[in-house]
C-alpha cells in the first residue's frame, strides 16, 4: 500500500498566511503531525502534494514531493502520477491533526479487497461522544447518521480514468444535498426521507462511474474530524492537550 497526502489547501481560517497544512496544532504543523503518523505505518511510499516548502522537508526516503495543482482535483492527479498504478493508494487530506496510527491501520485492515474505492463513513454518535461540540456535515441513511471521513483507499488507474469527473465530485464532497441532486431526483427524495442505504449509494456510484465502491462504517472519530474553521483549531488544540495529559472526558478516542 502507498499513500498520498493532499496538503495544498489554502488557509481559510484567518490570521496566518501559511497554507492550511502548516497551521500549528499542539506544537507541530498539521502536515508534520500527519506525515509522522503515516511513517509509522507500513506504506511503501508517501507522496506529499503541497506548496514548495514541502520539498525536501522529510528525510525519510519513502517520502516524495509533488507540487500542488490549482484545484484539489489537479493536486490529486499530480500525486497519482508519482505512485504505482497497480498498487492501491491511501489518500488523505492534511487537515486531520488528530489522526492516529491505530486508526489508519484499522482502516487498512477493515477495508477489504476487490474494490475500486473504499470510503469511510463515521457515525454521528462516535463524533459527538469523542468530540462533543464539534460541528460536522451529516447525512441520514437507513443505517444511521454519518459524516464522511477525510481519507479513501482507491485504485490509481480508476481515479485517472475519472479525471474529467474528479473536479465536480470533490467540490461536492461536503455538500451532500447537491451531490444527491446530481445523482438524480429519485435519489434525492429517498435521501430526504432517510430511505437510502449504503448499498443504494454503492449501486448508484457503480452505475454512474463504472467502479465498485464500498462505504465502510468506521467508528473512529479522528478519521472524520478535520480542521475547517478557527473554532475547530481551538478544539483540536484543547483535545491534544488532554490527550497528552491522559485525561478522559472530552477526548475519548475509540
């Protein structure tokens, strides 16, 4: 397994001119924290897609650099050019400062084989239990209420074949209602009524994009809590302090 880190996002939180990946959290940049976790996992290579400051930043020979594109989709394609097309790739955004090695390993183990794309969905109750007060975007399905994780496992060749669709898909990732409208009126109505199942979504994705996808219910809150806002940054800093002190309560990781 290989990995791609998408670290080219702009800083929309304010107060800093650095890219989002270089926001300091708990005494470390978010990107450095994430790369440290990935280096502790059995990845054959790790491609960090980001600003020029990333080049040469990590001495481990498994880590390489690719310059970020103008959009998230072009950044992803830049990373895909530097990995083996025949080997699955773990793709993750750099704004997951709470992600732990144990969570990454659990995802790799539970993902299964034979899929083109595996996407984790984190139950709302998991997020609210471990990170009370954190606001996420949720969708109600038959199996429960979920937020999407900020990582996937995919086949590089399949993603490259979808190059023309990637921009639209990525732009709608945090806008589930717009995405549902794109998938069809019937699909949207069933989502509104809470009648869609994960299997329904998998079937529709296969019909539209000719790929075999899997939605994995994944009860690890650190996979689903990214830093989008200043409030997120404050909460993450607090939770990291509590983790270091070994306290329970607001920082009950799975």
